């Protein structure tokens, strides 16, 4: 049927060339012209060379952004530097009160107190970052966490607050080198009274932990502790004897574990308080001054210490900047 109809159409076109075969040809012609125009219309994807048109605004945007980026830098370089210093402090999370200190001598020191066990006082002095602060009142210690990203719980900075002004600029006081993942805010005079290794009450702890700690615990009959195994509140001589026996067994059996002999010194009490604190901060009294120890949360490194001042050059706070490019890079490297 379809074949016969097509034959009849051919006959109509032969007998009546004028009787609207043109009208019939029109659809044929229309389709031909449409097909001819469609490549032209599809060539209008030359109009779809709108990617080229879209590329032009895309090409213009970076050029539009560049002057926008240059304007603040070119207009007020000093203001942008001050703004950047403020951002270091103000862009972190909300402030947390960590404790308070007193500085009767008027000279605050910032340093890794773990170094006291390894450096004599003359060698330690150059490692102390010092600042003049009010001597007649308590000074709050505050901290702000990074607040976002993989290490959001780490401290952005920890500071001793001195005034209520708005921070306008910062002056670098020095750098605190850290080998034991902790820092302390301490009155310079209190350092003369600090007992780093000598027990204050005649007692000591001995604890151990690690891969083979359970084997050592079985061999020595050591009870379990929060950190692993060991004994607490032993007379210093008894704790020291436990430590010696543990080291002999560890060496003889090639066990992998860590041990720690802890006389109840100032260092011990400050660390014990910091370990109990969810913020990793411990405050104790030393020589008539309140001293604050805190864990850096970034491990070891070199951390800059700043005096932040207001627009009238009045002190606002002594700030230890803990999140830095170096501390972040080190933390990423360790946690990869």
C-alpha cells in the first residue's frame, strides 16, 4: 500500500505540474531548505561559540579581579599589614578562659619548662621570652582554637590578657622553642623556686605503656593505670627501684614500651593538672606566684610570642601564636 501511494503521487506530479505540486514540493523543499538551514543553524553553534563568548567574560573576570586585589594592597599597605595581624587573633574560634596567673616581679617569662631538666640556669636564660606586665593583680589566661578544618581543636593561640582595648597592631617579643610539647607562663622570680625533679612530698610514680607493656606488667605484677600500667604514690626510693627493674626486663626481652619515673615535683603537679584538664592546662602555685602550664596541641616547634597593643599603643595581651605555617605543615606531615 505504501508503494502504490507513492506511485500515485508520482503520476500526479507528471500530469499536473502546476496543480500545487509546488505545494507538495514545498514540504519537500521546506525539508531540503530546512536541512540546508539546519547545518547553518547548527553552524550557529558558531553562535554556540558562546563558549568563546563565555570565555571572554571569564578572561575579563581575572583581569577585573586583579585590580580589585591590587587596590587594597596599593592603597594602604600599612593598614593591610595591621589587618593581617588582627586577623591572626580575631578569625579563630571563641575565647576560652584557661586560668589565671600572678607575676609579683612584674616580669613574665614564656618558655618550655621541660628544658629546665636539661639546661643549667645560665643556658636556660636566653631561651626565656620576657615581657613586662602588671605586678599587682591577677592576669587571665585565654585561648582560642583554630575552630575549623582537620585541626580545628588545636589552639590558634594562647594569651595572657593585660587590657580591654581592641588590638590594633603587634610587636614581636621573641620565639619560644619547644622540645616537650608544653609551654609555661611563669613569673621570672618564681623560676628560682621551681623544683623540676625533686619530690615535694617524698613520693613518686612509675608508669609504663606501649606494645609490650602488658608483658612487663605480668612480669612485675604491675596494676593497670589510665596511661597503661605502673604504681603511684610510692616512696621515691621504691619507685626508683621499680624503674630500674623495668629497664632490665625491657632490655633483656627486647620489649617495645615507654617508661616514666615521676617524682612529685612542681613539674609533676603542673603536668598532672594539665592531663586532667579537657583544655590541657594546669595552674599551680610556685614561690608565691600562680604559674600556668599548657600543652601546645601542635607538639614541638618554634612559636612566636607577640605583644598585642591597641590604637593608643597600650598593651592588650601577650600572645603565643601556636598555629603557624610551620606548625601546620609539621602536623600534616606527622598525620599523613
